[in-house]
C-alpha cells in the first residue's frame, strides 16, 4: 500500500516536472508579459480607466488625493517612449548595480577557495552532537555567496554525515534545507538583499517616487529567522529524516569521503580571517565616533553614508580575505589573478544581466502605463470590501508565493513580476514595502527545496545518486517535503507573531506605510 502511495506521488511529481519543463525561459516570460502590458494599456486607455487615491505628489512631496489614468503604449507618444527608454530602463534598474558590485568581492572570495575552505573547516571541527545544526547553519550562511552553497555545501553535508557514520542522505537534506529552505535568512547581508530591495524600490515608486527599500531593511527579521531555520532543520533531520532512512551501508571506505582542509588552506584561513577583523575594525573607526565620516546628519547611522555604502563595504569584507587567502594558498599570485577572478565572477552573472534587461523593460513600461497603480488601488478596494487586511493579507501572499515558486523558480524573476502588483497594492492597505518583501521571501524559500524546476534541483538529485543509483526526484522530494512543510508553517507563524507585536523588520523601517 505504501509503495503504491509513493508511486502515485512520484508520478504526480513527474507530471509537474514535465509541465514545468515546457514553460518558456524566464526571458521569454518577461517578453510575453511586456507584450501583455502593451495590449492591456491600450485597452484601458480606450476605456478611459482611472483611479483616485491618497498618495505622495512627486512635485510637492506632500500627501494628497491623486488621480491617474491608463497610459497607452500604442499611441505615437507611447511608441516613441518604448523605443527611446530601452537603454535607460536597463541601466537605471535599481537591482543591477548593487548585485554586480557585491559579486566583485564575493566572486573573489568564492573562486580563490576561501568560502569553500571556511565552510569545510567549520563543519568538520564540529562535535558530533552539533553536526546537524552546524551543517544547517552553514547552509543558511552560504546564501551570502549566491549559489556556492548548492555546489559546495550540499555534497559536503552528505560527506560530513558519512564521516560520522551517519546516513549521507540525512546530511544532504540538512544542508539543502539550510541552503534553499533558509535562502532568505542570514546573519549578514547577502547578494540577494540588494537584488530584492532594488526590485521592491522600483515597485514602491509606482505610488511614491521618493521611496527607497534598502538592502538592510529585512535584516532584523532575517537575522532572527536564521536561528529558527537551524532549529527546524535540526529537529526534522534528527527526529524524522534520519530515523526513516535507517543505517547506511556502503562497501566504500568512508575515510575516502571525508572532507579535509590542508595545512596550507588552514594557514590561508587564519590570515584571511585576520584580514576580515582588520577590515571590520577599519570600518568601525569610520562609523563609531559621533563625528565619523560615515555618520549622517546629527550623527545618524540609519540615514548615513554608512548605510548608503553598505554594498561597497560588503564587497570589501569578501574581497580582502579572498585576496589574502589566495595569496597564502598560491591561488592568487599577481594583480592579474585578482582581476581574472573578478572577471570570472561577473561572467557567471551573464544570465542574470540578460534577465534583468528584459525584467527592467517590463517593470518600467508597467510603471509608465500606470497599470501598477490602477491594479493596486482596485485590488486594495476589493480587499477592503472582503475585509481581508493586515496579517491575513500577508499570510495570503506567502501562500500565493509558494504556489508560484513551483513553476517559476528564479526568485528575482518572480519578484520582478509580483512586486509591481503586490507592493503598491499592500501600500494602499497601509503595509510597508519592507514587510511585503519579507512575506514574499518566506513563501519563496519554503518551497525551493521541493520544486523540481529550481535550477539546482537536478544537481541535488545527482548528489543523492552517489549514495544509491535508485535515488531520484521522488527520493529528494520525500526527504525535503517535511522540511518544506515545517519551514512554511513555523516561519509563517513566527512572522505573524513578529508582525502583531509591531517589531521592525529592519533598521529604520516601519511595518506600516
């Protein structure tokens, strides 16, 4: 009976995977959405659709009743705008610059071997009883370096567990839960934060042209969420996943699978970590004194050059130890090597740049036509009529995101589509863009680990097959489904409590708009 049930589950997952594989590339999706905006804008323009709402006047910067009308992209003026604004739409897209700047540092740290050695050294030194939480925690922290966790930590988790005579698939599931399930959580600001903040800023400016969502604006909540993800990942792995898997039997010597850090790499880690400490002290000297050059007006930190330069500082915190580690381990010998690592890291961003080009056109034209404002106001009116607001509205967004995430795995692509609709709509309901972004991130991360369409999912399946040729998509889904459900339910409850207690989600943020 159980085998029949599992067979039905695998068949269902195969159908989802087959359907998902037939979806167009995200670039094509954005092109189709852009065409839809062009057509819809003209229809609403002919129908003379308009909305009135209380918003910020871009000229006077005062709150007043505003009226906006649908603007067509098929009039002479609209067509001229479409052709003449393409380059500016792309280069002025808020998410583009911060991500590329951050990757200059993160890429050097990753490609010099520093991040991989740091992860390996941290996990292998953990006492046996702390192995699971350390693996999950390192998975969560790895998202600061984008996809490195999938490539390095997921297989490393399996190797670490095997080294402790535990089932490798349990280690794989713990690492994957941290890397993908905890993708939005972290103790520090990662490359994902400026990307999402940039998209949220563009969406918020549909209603308020002066609004800015900073990369740090979800930090308080994501910092606290890191410990929540670690606790959940540990409990699910130790109490449910590993007992279900039972004892792992292998004919291979487990010593061959143990991850190690060479003496030279340990020396590199020592000097690299010292360089981080020196860098942080140097930054502190510029920030801590009341008259420090990175302080703002009246000694403010929230609105200050320090907050404005957070991306550049993050780049330095990764770039400097990456260079130091490379010099000690000889992976970096000259300035040409450093430039080469930077170039190589940006080469990996080519797909992101292409995607952003088309996403930028969609977002800019969506804003130009006033469709975002019209949908936001109309949607807010409907939500008010059914009396769905506050925390229930945010929970609804979380669950909507989990469903969409099954079919559109790229978080930046999803948020670029969803933000122009939900951010201004929720602003009309009195919910700040920062809080809306948190709700999205919870829904997005929760189903990452069970989505066959997630770009790194096939890689995780390949890692699982190292420990049994029979392991496939169904195996990985069955391992990760308990993690996914636990993360979704507990993280949502945690968010609801956080929101109801009125705790800011980041420095200088408000729950309300």
